[in-house]
């Protein structure tokens, strides 16, 4: 599976100065590669685990996303990309809908019918008296 998103040189030049420069631990996976993977996951809506291997280990991509979120790195990047002019003039919200089967809300009888488990519990209470 090939990767479908890579940051351009121009985008990287704007973003790179806002990334943390202190690196501890084992050899670090390239920030540009990881950031491209994060954008891929956010754009495609796939699970972190399903991120293409071309971006590096999915655990690294997920951990870096969370670490940068806690440090406020994303706010710095967004501010740099918008020129520091505050919130954008246009915002979008993504959502998903799933069509429910017509009987998902209880089926025939409306509110007077109960789920089968509730009927069984009422029957047991009468039997116990």
C-alpha cells in the first residue's frame, strides 16, 4: 500500500520550526515522515494501526500525535499556517451517519413494548411473590 499524503517542501518549511527539538531515547523516526502519517490518518479516518508502513511504525505516529497534542504543538502549527491571524474564517465538521433499521427503536407497539430481558425480569418478580 503506498502512502497518499506527503508534506510539500513549502509546508515543511513553515511547520518544522514549531516542532520540539529535544530528542531523547532511541534513534528518532523522521518528523516529516511521521507528520505526513498523522495527516494521512486524520484525512482518511483510518485507524492508527492501518496507517501505511511508508510513514513508519503506527505506534510512533500515534504516540507523537498525542505527545504533540499535550505540548500544544498543534496550536502553534495551526497559528503558523494561518499567519497568526486567529481562528480561520471557515470551519468544517466531519461526521458519519449510520442508517438504523426501522425496528431499532422498539418495533411494533411503540413505548408499550419492552425488551425481552425486561419482560423476563417482570415475570420473575411475579413468580417470586
